[in-house]
């Protein structure tokens, strides 16, 4: 039995996965690199934070992330290997380990090239389309949730804030799950129905930051940040980055404050991007 309060490097889960390095800390849990002692391969393990173990709503959310990943089979979405709950009630997810760096780390040295933005649009729009076909929204698109492998195309991680189409938010209090700076206005304000256009918006924001190395909306005060997002108060991408006016218009439409003025789905966004790029 694993003591949830003592989870850390050296812990072995399910008699198999040894935690060897910490990769990230998230709102729901911490992510570790693990060694699979059965076959010697690497894996990524996300463990529910100990302070949440007594909270059944958080446990349901964590289990749901596993169920979402199991339903999705696409090269642009990290693959789930195991969803575990041990004798002590510890809940954890084991996913494939992707060698590479996050888009957030990549942007710490400057913006990506336009050809790399092409790769982002192709991979993420296709992966998100596959998720949407399963009735699943990602709901937390941001550079930290995009992994750029050492070889291959970008892929998406962390469906922890995802929302099943047609269901209410996971908490009865109306708590927002996700990262405010990247969230669509209707998610932040709770006004109107939530649908796949929140991910169209999120990909637009990721593209904006990828090509400029700047977040479109920034403010240290959450209330003011939400007001800026709700008003669409940001500079156009071509005012701060070397981007064509055609590509800038695609990003602006994807990020439109009014969801009815965005692209209806990922396929439309992808087609518009390729049209703007002349391909």
C-alpha cells in the first residue's frame, strides 16, 4: 500500500512504475517521469495531489481524464497506458513518455517559424477534431500542454480540464477548470453554452503566442484579465510579429470574443490557415 503523503522520487506504483524525476506540477496532480520495471521503458505518471485525495469530486475528475484518453486514439494525443487506483485509494494515470520539450519551453527562446506554426495547426487541429468527434473538449489549450517531440509532430497532453459535450461543469459551484489567460470568454463568464469553439479559440491563442512569444492577454489581476479577454482587448498579431495579414486574420477570427464569429470547427480553421498560407 502506498502512503499518499509520501509520494515522490523512488516511489513504485503498482509494483511496476518507479518515479525517477519530476516533470511538472499541475492544478490536479504532479507529473513524474517513471521507469517501467517490467520492460525497462519510460512512462509519464500523473499522481493526484495528496491534499485532494479526500475530495471525491477531484477523484472523479481525475478518473475522467483517464476515461477521455482511453477513448482517444490519435498520433497528436498522448496515449494512455494505465489508469490505476491502489489499495490506499491513490489515483494515478500512466501515459506514454514523449521525448521532447513543451511549446512553452521552446518559446522561452523566441517565437517559432511560420513553417513550425503550420505543423502546429495541422497536428493540433487534427487531434482536436478527433477529440470533438468523441464529444470531448480539451478546454485547457496552452503552450505547456503541447509537447514537441525530438522527432515527429507536436502532440497534446492533459485532458484534465476537458468537458464532455452536453454536460455541466464538473463542480457544482461553477468553478472554472483551466488556465484563464487561454480561455474563451464564454468559459470565463459562464454566459452561453460551451462547445468545440472554445478549442478553436484556444488554438488561436496558442498560435498567437507561438508566433510572437507573447500572450495576447496579460494582467496580474485576474478580474482585469477576464475583462480584457471578454472585450477581446489585445493587439493584432501582425502588429507585434512578422506575420502576413492573411494569417493574422485567421488567428483573429479563431480568437473572436463572440463564438458565433469564430470558425465553426477545427477543419474550418485548418482550411482557412492553409488558404492564408497559399497552400
